[in-house]
C-alpha cells in the first residue's frame, strides 16, 4: 500500500524537483484536483498515467474507489 504526495508547480512547469517527476512517472495512477490542469504538467514531462480527479465535488463518490486501489497494492 503506497500513497505519494507530490507538490506540483503553480506557474512555471520547470519549478518541480527531479524526484517529483520521477515519482509521477513510477506510480500506477495519479490523483489530482483537476485533470485538465495536471495534464499540462504530465504532458510537458511526457508522463502517461491514468488520472483520477478527486476534489470537494467528487470526494464522496470516489474516495472508496481510490482507497480500494491503494489497498490492493497499486501506487498512487
């Protein structure tokens, strides 16, 4: 069971650590607030991963799904 919390840049896409980019490339899926915003960063670094939007509006519907995947051994 593994959950990584990765801080991403607000403005300049280059304001991210190498380790953060490496981690995003190694996980099984990425949980983000807005997939449209996160896709810009992932595309910039050529990272192709499933993204799951999890925010105040979707939390109730998706939290158990996400936690279940993590409990089953997937890395996020």
